[in-house]
C-alpha cells in the first residue's frame, strides 16, 4: 500500500509538469482536439512504431495492454520526445525545436501471472502562434495595416490504469486499459490596426474549451515456439480502442481593448456538447529469438 501511494504521488507530480509543457508548434493543431499523440514508448518509436505484437519485458507498451503481462520486474517507464518543425509561407519561414515527456508509467509485476500498470501521458496537444499581415485596409477615410494574430495552447491529458494477465501456460496474454481524458485548450484571435503614427487593438476574441471523459481498450497476444526451429518464437497480437465520448464546454469572450469598462467585455457564448473519439484497432505479428 505504501508503494502504491508513493507511486500515485509521483504520477501526480509528473502530471503537473506534463500539463504545463509547450509540446508542439503546429498551426494544424488548430483542428479537432489537436495533434494526437501516439501511445508508443521510446522503445517502440526506435523500431518505427511497431508495437502491437512486440515483447516488452522492461517497458510499458500502451498500444497493446496484453503486453503488460510481459513485465518481469517492477518498472518505471519514462518516455520523452524531440520534434523539429520547419514552417514556411510565401513571405517567411520559421524553424522550431520542441521536446518534452511523452509518458510516465509504473508497472507492478508479480508471481501470480498478473501485472498492474498506471500512468500519465498527454493525449493531444495544441500549440501555434500565427501572424497574418494585410496592407492598405481602409476604414472610413483612414488606411491601416492589419496584423491578425491567432494563438492556441493546451490539449488533453490522460490518466490510465491497466492490467495484463498470463494464461494457458503463459502462452496467451490478455489485457485492458482504463483511462480518463481531460484538459483545457485556449484559443485567441486579435487584430492590431497600425497607421504611420498610431496602433491600437480594437477587440480580441478568447475561447476556452474544456473536455473530459473515460475511455477503455482491450488487447490480446499469443506466443508459441516455431515448429522445426530451435529458439525461435512467433507472436500475434491485436488491440481495440473502444469509441468514447468526451463531455465538453466552450466559453467565448469578447474583450474591447479600447474601452476596458465596456459591456462588450463579457462572455458572449457559453455552450456545452460532446466530442466523440472514434473506434481504433490494430493487429500485428512478430518472430523473435
């Protein structure tokens, strides 16, 4: 019990760090719930993302929870990533490097053919800051240069717990993941009008979106020796992520920068709705010694 409590505290502390990260710089993360992060760990990423039927004796493979049953020892799995982004348009280009933690998990093996796992990871990420310039914008008798600025940051995080079980003389493995996704995403758009002598920001739209909801997945894996060979084994695996629904709320604010006391500085939209995460499945096979 003490070990479990200490492990939960470690995950909470690590989770607070993950929530605060700026993990991506991509204008495409504006769409949907952001850039979806893969469930693969560093070991699977080093093999090009292969994960559905791989052996994982010393790491946590969330792509197929049946692989949890492979764990031999109590395992702390920390995965990170680095990303190089090159963005360009007709008038400018920019290169950025981002990095951060991708998964923090703990696995508890036992001699009873049952393995328990829990962890924390980002599920989707939003991060962009785009500026668009328009020349000679006429308002009345005055001509302005308009700088439109679009920003977004946030995304979804995931707390998960799983179990893997060894059956049929350890040839068959089955497993399940149960997770809770939650997060806040902030969007902002504003237009600054400039003349030769003045610059002002007439209004800014801010949008906050909150999403949360449970999800579940199942996995199965079968391991046996190849007949007529010595020391060679084959593995086949399959995983299924069930369709899940996230409950959401959206608040939109209008901020009048010219007059902070204006009645326009208020919530102009407050909505509730649902977001559906689709069903996903995968299959794989592997031969190893």
